[in-house]
């Protein structure tokens, strides 16, 4: 094993350990029971709009990269 494997492997293990440690804490009721919460049950964007926006974005990136 080389140094890159050891460094990035240890960074991965440490990051996962921190993620799972912090994941066990729950938000307080002051945060979860607010009046101005986002309603996740209704869609603001349809799948078609998201697809259209992503196609336009990718097409723009391709056009810009062709001219540079």
C-alpha cells in the first residue's frame, strides 16, 4: 500500500465515523415543530421541468466547451 491509499483510506474511515456519530442525534422539538416548515408532500417542480432544465444546462456546457 502506498501513502495515498493510507491517507485517503484513513480520511474515509474518520469521515464515516464522524458521520455515524453525529447521525444519532435528533433535532429538538423547537426545530421540528415550527409553523414555517417546508411542506415536502407537495411538489414545486415536476419531473419534466427538472429534466428540461438539466438538458438545457448540459447543452449549454457542451456549447461553451466547444467554443473554448
